[in-house]
C-alpha cells in the first residue's frame, strides 16, 4: 500500500464522463475552442451539443487553443496545498497540441510536489482510459511506479482508428500531413485515420462508410486475437444513433470485449467535423 498522496490531472479532450470525473476526483484543465467569433472553454462554457450547433451556423471553421502554463500552475499549486505529494498529469498527443508541453513547463515551476507528465500520444477516450487507469491505481493504493507501469501496458496494447466524412476540417487545422494535396481526390471516399508516432495520419482510403467500418472491425478482430482488446470505446461526432448502432453490432460480433459509447467533443470536433466515427481499444 502506497503512503504517497497522489492526484491525477488531465485536459478536457479526454472526454471522461462527468460522473467518473467526480467519482475518481480527476482534475480537468480545459482547452478552448473559438466558434462564431467567440472563445469558450470546452465543456465548461460550451457544451458539445451547442458547439456542433454553433459550428453549423458559423461561416468560419472553428479553431482550438491549448491552456496556458499558468492554468496548470494554478491546479498543481492547489493540489500541493491540499497535501498532494505527486501529480500524474496525462495529456493529448504532443504532436497535435502544445498542452502536454505547457503541463511539463508548469510542473517545472511548481516546487514541493513531484509532477509526472505523460504524453498519451493520442486523445479522446483513448487518453481517458489512461486517466481512469491512473485513478484506479490511486484508489487501490498503488505506488507511482506501479501506476506508470500500468499506463505503459495500456499504451502498448492501445490502438484507435477513426473515419471522417471529409478532410476539410483536418486540412484547415493542419493536423493531417499533406491533407491539402489530397483533398481533391479524397472527398469522394471515406478516409480511415489513426495516430502514428503521435500524429494523425491517413491509414487507408475506403470507398463507403460501410466498408470503412468493416475495415476497422477487421483491425479490432486482429487485436482481439492478440489479446490486446479487452475494452473498447465507440466514439462519435454528434451522431449518437450511428455510434450506438455500431456499438451494438460490435458487441454481438466481439462478446469478449467490453464496449462503451463516447464522443468527439468541441476541440477534437474542430478537426474531425460532424459525423466522424472512431473506435479505440486496449487491455483492461
């Protein structure tokens, strides 16, 4: 049983259900999204549902921005004042946002508490799974080293694939290499994307949504065979009915995997657009 007092911090792009945030005492530092000329802290000042509504009305593409180091310093100092010895702070991929680096910078400026920053190399509930694993470790009295090892094990088994209706949002945000050059030919197909070396990359070009989802299912089947997919999240971009339908089909086809439904919130929605569907999985 660890005698350390450990806290877990993450950013808002983990999109962890509110009840789990409260239950596990997870501390969230929000990213911001600008839509319709106004800036909001996601899920604090602007709900996911309202974001997609505003984005449809806006003439400009929405944009996102990372929290300043000062926001992390405030959270870290507050936790230190509550007697926390170690803070494990887990963030979206450093190759798509400066959030992780700002957390690192903030950790170096706060004395008297050990801040361990982890670059998830990914985002959404893939990142959320790592945060929940850390919180679970804290609640069961694991040491910092044991928690870090558990996170590494999850990361080693983790994978995520997602399908977007088109690449306009990704191209505009510069989050996909060579997207501008590919836009013309890709608009008529459903590209499957994934994280490779912490960046969003094109995985395959597939002609229909049905075929794209089928291809992702094949990749899940391979992971199940390797015993690397014990829990999974279907993630949707403001299309819960489509997400739920797919999740129910997956549950029938893969009874050994525990599936849950999640979503692409405002910040990630600025890059993937409405109608995106994704699947992420790992071990428990």
